[in-house]
């Protein structure tokens, strides 16, 4: 039987005139659920220390003891360096003596004012002398307060004669030696915290959005996977890279600070492969089979060459082969060999 005879016979069978059957386009149909994919995202990431300070001297003094080396693991409160404290201890003693004198003068001024008030009641002194005694007491009390603060500052300086670890850490660098003279603000040791590491990753907008909904996130490095939990997405976009920084905490044993790897997670929304997208009237979308008619369904957020998010029932019938020839409303028929009709 010739192809023309077969077409006429099929047209008569389904109740269409032979001329209309010639306009029917053969297509191949698939269900959305069979072709949509749940994407796996991946982005470069690095394990970073929560704290990485340079431990600096807060007084000017000579280093007399430096019991740690590069690589030393230290505990919070452990002695890291001791400075020559003789000058600061002398200043502390001087401040204490000055405070004692100021307190004695304030006590004397208070007794003088009390006596002046008694004499005033007897009308034995003038108002001017009484006011003078009040002024002397106020001055003595102000001087006492100043001496107290000087004593406090001297005490802080004595405490700073010892540099102690602010947290559990590893010494990464020694910037001074025993015998070195330190100035205020001079970094003596560099530390890196051994607990509380995080993972930092720069993500595009779509990646950041997907990460917020992900159920399982991991940091992969050197063949090991470390489970993570999202702590925060920084609320700004880098103007140079157009990315947002994500910070994630380790759910179990952490990777060492500085470890490079990849952040991986699986999306929660299905994406349609870019091959199924077509452009009609300047819009990207897909063709859906509606009975024997092709209907164009636009996807406003779709981009050329990239998988597209599609919010349709998984049983929706998508037109695959034959879609490039279609316009919205075209009559179609299903065929397993539609690819040859393109």
C-alpha cells in the first residue's frame, strides 16, 4: 500500500478529511516525570577557622619566656609568653601609694568640712570659708577617683605581662624571640583555633536559593565527605563575582582549616533538560500534548542552554521529537518514529 493511500485510509478511519490529515504533525511524547531531573549542585569551598588572631603585646617590655614553638597545640588559658614585668609592677605600687595619699587627703578634707559646719552653726566662721571646705572635699574626692583609675590601669598592665591562649589553638608563627623588646600592638604569636571550623563557599543566586532548601549538604575533600549544616548566607552580593558567601558548620568531625574541596548538595526541585525547550514569540517554553493538539507552555524563568524549573504534574505529556516544527494549537499525532519527521 502506498503512503498516500495509507494517509487517506487513516484520515477516513478517524473521521478527518484527507486534506486535513496532511497537516497533522507526527510527534513523540514523553511524561515530564520520566525526563525531569533532580540536579546535583557543586561549588568550590574551603574550610576556614572561626578565629585566627595575631596575639599582640599590650605593654612595652622585654620577652623573658616563650615556651611554645610553631605547631604547638595549646589549651585555653595556657601561658604563651611572659614579659619583664618589673616596670609595670613598680608603676602599680606607685599608683597604689598615690591612691592611699588621695584617700587620706579626702578623709582630712571631710573632717575639715564637718568642723566648719559646726563652727558655722555657732556663727564662728563665714560662708566663704564653709564653701572653701566644701570645694576642698570635692577636689579630694575627684583626685581619689582619678587615682583609683590609675591603679586599675596599672593592674591591667601587670596582667598583660603574660600572654595566654584565648582558646584552644595551634601556634602557626612566632614573630619574636626571648630577649626581643615588644612595643604595644606588636604581634608576638599567630594562632589558629582548633575548634569551630566552618566551610565558606561563593554561590550564584540559583545555587544559594537551592542550598537553603537542601536536606543534605556535604563538604568533599581528599576522598572524604563531611556532613554540613547551613549557618548563614551573607546578606550581600559581591559586586565583582555576583555571588553570595555561604557559611556552613560541620555536623561531625571537622576538616582541618585551609582544606580545599567542594560543597555538594542535591536540589529539591525537578529541572527539565534544556533540550526540550523551544522559543516561540520570543519566549522559552515547552510543548504539551492536549488531546490531539500541541499547546505551548511558556517558562518565564527559563534560560537558553540551561535546565529549566517547571512546576507541572509529573504525568504531564511533553512533546519531544517533532517539537521544533510546532506552533501553538497545531494538530499532532503520536508516533514512535517522529524523529524522522523533523
